[in-house]
């Protein structure tokens, strides 16, 4: 897929993505199947982020694909589907001061660009070696990639604005596997939080190892906070997360970079609808920010 063709993804979408829509009239899910002259097929799944996250969506697609292939797509322990509502009873209405940070992060319209980069296996292995340090002896693939992208996004920002600002990294973290006992991936809801790191250095050469450590350490701190959920203090967990988001978007003196990893949402064989493993997948093209796929 060439860079110039990324904008054509809009034709594959059943609805516009990354936009505010009224809850009362917006669909919870929409699906579009596109069949090309060459014989290729694209399946686009549009879901409301008010209801589900990437993990829920991935689990749905895997189950759907399994049934389509004629295999067992049943999920184990279906009584856990609504486990999210046990942890997070609805806040109705949600305070306006909590809604604003989310709208600012996701829907603040302006100049936008989308780029796709492909990292081959040996390049990722090389990155993992480069970010290794005494404080991070076994960097994972996600930490290496996040550090690399964070570094070059920061350098690009410096070049564009002509000054060096502190950069804030926001990572989305799925806390299902980090609960004790862990929640299954089919537990419906937005069961994720944000882990925040700050890098404040005017050095011309940004330390890749430092960025990888900061990214990993932020996730470790977030995991420690999950203990609030284990003791039933879910409201404090929610308010702490919203207050953190509000603090980030209220600052004009920093550059904000948001990262979401889909590395553990499934491989091509699990998304096989009977026509063979998928060639590749991606998220919708954003109209409100700089997006890297």
C-alpha cells in the first residue's frame, strides 16, 4: 500500500471515524465488505469506542471469523462478557470536566497527516538491542518501537517549531491481563487506561535508551495503580485517570504524543474468514491529528 493510497481508505469505511456523534442516534457497530476487481476483499468493522476497545473488537472479529470458517467460535465463560460493568458502574451523567480532555485529545480538529511505516523483523531486533540498558535489560518489541517513534516525533516537532519543548508520551494500556485474577479478552468495554511519561531535555541527541526506559516505567507505575481496582476503589481509579488526561491537555508548553499498540490483538491466522490469512490490517485514517500506522 503506497502512502498516496492511504486517503482512499475512506471509501472502505461504512461511517466517518474519529468524530463526535450523538449517542442516541449513532450505531454501536457497522460493517462494510468491499470486493475488488482483482478478487481481493476488504472487511471494515466500525465500532463505537463508547462501548468497546481494540481488545473487545479483536475478540469479536476472531469469533466471527471462526464461525465463518466452520470452526468453533464460541467464547469460554460467556458470563464474563459484562465483567467490565462490575468494575466500572456507569457514571451518569459524566462530569463535563471529564469529557473535555477526551474530546481535546481525540477530536481537536486541525492539520492532520497519516503515514504508514513497515518495520521488518531484523530492524525491530536491532532496535531492541539499541534500547537495552541496565535499567531495562529485556526491552520488549513495543518499548523499542515506542522509543524510536517518540524520539523521531520529538525531533520532527523541534525542527517544525524551532524550539525544544518537553514531550509527553501517553500510552494506552489494557489492564485485563494485569488484573488478579485476570479478566478475559472478551470482557466488553473500554478496559484500558493511560500511562504517562515526560521527557524534558534540550540535548540535541535524544537518548533512545532513556525513552524506552521511561515508556516501560510508566506502564509499571500504571500496573501498580491497578491495585485500586483490586480493593474495589474503582471511582478513585477512574477520577485519577480523567484528572491525568485533563492535566495533559491543559498544558500548552509541551508536545503530546499518544501511542496505542495492537501487537497482542491477534495474528493473521485468527482473522481468517475462510479465504486465507489476512494480508494486513490497520485502523481508520484520522482527520484530527498526525497518525502513524
